C-alpha cells in the first residue's frame, strides 16, 4: 500500500513530536501500525442525550445539549477555577475548568447550543462536569458519521495533557485519511470466503468508526479471529518444529515386563481413561521424537499406575527410568507403592532422598552408572550432579507445580538424547488456557475416577457453628474414622498464622480430650523427624485427628480419613482447596469436606466456596479459578505477548479460539510449509509478526 504502516506516528497529521512521545510512553504506540491496532475499549451511543434534571451522580460518558449562560472565575487555594453555568430546558448545572481558562473564554460563546460530554460530579448541591469535551451542536451533528463513538484506552497523563478521546478520534480519522483506509489483507481468500469474514480494511474502519451494530460485530469477529488464528498457527508450528528437531529414543517394543504385569499383576481393571492415556503415551514412546507430555488427572484418578506401566515400557526396551516427587513423604509413598506392585517382577528399584545415608547414596550412584539399577525414585536429590544414569530413557515428575522449568531441564542434561518426560499433575490447567497459551501442548487427561468412589460431600459452615461441626467430627470418630483439620499458612503473616494454628490446636485439644482422642500436629516449623513421627501416628491410625498447616497438601494417603475441615477457608485459593479436599475420599466410606469461614466474605471468596460446594470436578474448578484470577496469575509469570491480546479475550471468546485453532490445524495439515500460493498472504503476515513482535515464550 502507499503508506508504510511502519512510519513513526510523529509524522501523522495532528500528532507531532510531543504527542508522539506521550503516545509512545503511555500506550506503547510507535508506528501507524500500532495506532491502527489501538482498538476501542467500548462504544458510546452518540445519539443519546441526557436532560439536566435526570442526571445521576458519578455517571461517565454523558452527553447533554444546552447553552452556556455565564462564566465566572472563583479563587481557590491554588489558582482559580473557571465555572460556566450550563442550562437546558429542564435545569442548570456547571462546567468547571482548572486550566486553560484563556482559551475557553476566547473560544466558547454564550447562548450558543453546545453538546457537552464527560462525567458528572456532585458538588455544592449541583451537578458539574469538569473539563468536559465541548462541541458546537451544529458541528456535532455534522461530525456524527456514526451513532457509535469509539472510546479509546487512555491514561491520566494522556487526558491531562489534552489527548482526550475527541483528540484521539481526530488522530484516528487523520490516519484513515492519510492511508485512504486501505490496508493490506492478512487472511487468505479461502479463509475469508469459508468463514464469511469482512476484509481487513472494512474491519479496521468499522472497529474505529462503526457504521452500525451489525458491521461492528462483523469487524470484531474478523479481528478477534485473526488475532487468535495467528497465535494458534505459531504455537502449532513451534510444536511441530520441536518434534522434528528434538529426537528421542524409540521404544520399539512392549515387552515381558509390561505384558506380564498387565496380564498377571495388575490389581484392578484399568479405567477407560487410564487405558486411553496409556495408549497416548505408548504412541509417543514408540515414535522417534522426544516425548514431552503432561498427564493431568484429579487426585485419586490413578496416575501412579499409568506412570508405572510407562516405566515398564522403558525397562522393556533396555532403558532406566526415574520418578521424582516434590516431597520426601510423597516419594517414600511412591517407592513403597511401586515396590509392592512390582514384587513379582524382576526389577531393581531404589529410593533416593535428602535423608539417604552417604553409604547408600554411594551404592545408588554406582549401580545407576553401571546399569544395575532399573528405577530410581526420589525427591529432587535426583537432580544432583552426582546422580548419573547409564541410560535414562524416561523421567516422570509428579506434581509439576512444585518444580520449576529450570529444574526439569536439568533432567535433560543427564543424557546424550533427552529422556522422554512425563509430568503428572493434579492441578489441571484449564482447557481454555491449555489451548491458547500452550497451543498444542501434548497432554493426556484422566477424566474418570476408578469405580466405586463416593463423591465427597462438601459443606460451608460459619465459625459460629463450630460446636455443631465438632459434634459431627465426634460422630465420625466414633464410627472409626479419622479427621484432618487444616489451617492456612500464608507466608507474609507466618507468625500470625502460626499463632492461629496453635490457638486452634489448643481449643481442639480441649474439646477432644485425651485419652479418648489422640491428636497429631504437623506444621512447617517442626524438625523433619518430629514431623515424620506425627505423620506416622496419623497414618497408622493411632491419632484420630491431624491438625496441620498446608504441609499435607501433597503427601499423605490415609484411606480411613474421611473428614477434611478447612479453617479460614476464605483465605485459600480454589486450587489449593481442591487439593486439600483430595486428601479424603480415598476409602470406601462416605467422605466430607467442611469449609469453615467467618461471616465476612468478599465476593470472590463467596464464589470460591460456592464452587467447592457445587462441584468435585477439578477442570470445572480450574475454569472458575481462571475467571476469578485471570490468566496471568494462574500462569505465575507473564507469558509475554500470548496473554496480552489486543482484542480477543481467551475466556469470553473461547468459541472463536476453538475455531481459529481448528482452522490453523487444517491449514497446516494441507500445507505444512505454507508454500501454496493461496496461502502466501498468511506466510507473509506470519513473517511480519515474528519480525516485529517477539512474542513467543513457550513452556516445554
Ligand atoms: P493419583 O492420580 O492421585 O496419583 P493414585 O495413583 O494414587 O491417584 O491412585 C489412587 C488410588 O486409586 C490408589 O489406591 C490406586 O491403587 C487406586 N486405583 C488406581 N486406578 C484404579 C482402578 N482402575 N481401579 C481401582 N482402583 C484404582
Ligand atoms: Mg499421586
């Protein structure tokens, strides 16, 4: 096109150097291209006018038609303010300026019809608008090309420096004049036709100056689709490139260990979800690309057996495997469980944790290096440099959220080829996010619990009902059950939390006296040995009640525990609540989760508690969590550009996202290199995007 969209915005009529520098600083607008992509936040109906006698306090974006009847200057602490009396046929109000008096006195005329625009305030028994946009009524009518007026994102600095919405609109108009409103098409003919999309130029015009509602929604759809489409394209391509570049070991066969385990030693029938997931993993392991798969499944969905069977495939192919868990307790549990499951197979398994003795350590290191050891289970002690495998083929990581990406990549370096990696997590990534942020992340989902589980019943109780809750706990203990009582531990106020825990413990100790009741207590300040001792008392059934901070979040498996009481539940996040609840419901008995809160609840807390009461489905909970906290928070770090969408919203526009993803996939299936002439425009746009924006920060 004639105008180069990479032209600095300084050169646009109506901008100039000082405005340009403001636009750069405040909105990150450097070029024409950036400006055209500054999409309005919302639109105003410019044909709607208010009457002065029907005004409400603090309403933004109000238009009133009237005349100025007089001006007066009023002295105040600092300087003066200029006040105009403005009236229509229903009453009068004030317009107020704190700056720019001279210009206003010279340019605004008395008893002439104006349209004023701004936000109402209530002051001294009167409505006023300070620093209103003022437009001659005749001009307003001439300018009214469209009933819908775009409202652009702004900042305090911008409006203070006179870049009001009206100025912004004017600048945008100049941009369209200069470019003649002609912009290069960025989607292929085929996509435009198949999806019945309007052209780029039409879309851009209508997003800034909507001709009518229908055109606006067409423009929005087209631009959202385009935005999501290119992100998906990039994610999918990235994944394909990863697969073609990173070679892995090919596990060609499923051998004796796997088969004999499957036929003779499997203690139960696998659920359909487990079977499906195993198939997905087997397919990955059998290909020549390195597996990098996330295994998501709610607590208790049976991920361990899937991990074990994957390990058996590795061993069948002559490789070693390791299984890493975030805590000592959890790795011991895995070690014992897997040893038990494999007792009839000839496998050499060892446990390595921070508390392994030096001599044992040495032996483990040796047997790993000479290949005598098949499977190593442990904590991040596995990542130490001294731990060298002869041929590590598969690494499994349990409870991903406890390990950073950096730690994971350490595992890679333990071999010439990176081992296949399976990451297991009970905190599901909301599907919405998985799709948009991770694109084609390989993920397997166990969405079915083993048969015979009773759904946990969750209730919400206020602190004032504590005695009733205690009574309920006593009844359950009388039936032979065990109970968890959990207190929040949040770093910033650790001291206070610790006090809460101790106070709670004392009051529980009073209400549940010895010797009838035995209470074990576990918290972060204890020595590991004491912690272990207290844990064991609960695990072996000696203690009926465990009072704990969130250290139990990942870690204990006591099928006889059927009640989880969470104190100050309003202070926990949703996924944490869900994790905690997963500690019960592991046995044959009906289990309960009691969420205790005070009466003062924020709206978000209410939503969290209601969600917990309503559902046990981890994915549903993850979606609510995403809506409450927003994508940035969930992912921890800012996933650079990916979540900074210009127009689409990955939550609200999820349907468009799915469609965009489908289209991107189809396109790449038919034309993997985008070499087809009809896709030239897509290739070009894609290249431009990668050139001007460094967006990709992919987790794998
Ligand atoms: P998680 O996914 O939380 O790691 P586990 O692997 O610990 O779950 O499994 C939870 C419990 O369910 C274990 O006691 C396990 O033996 C049992 N389990 C797993 N799969 C099945 C199945 N298909 N049928 C019956 N019980 C199963
Ligand atoms: Mg587990």
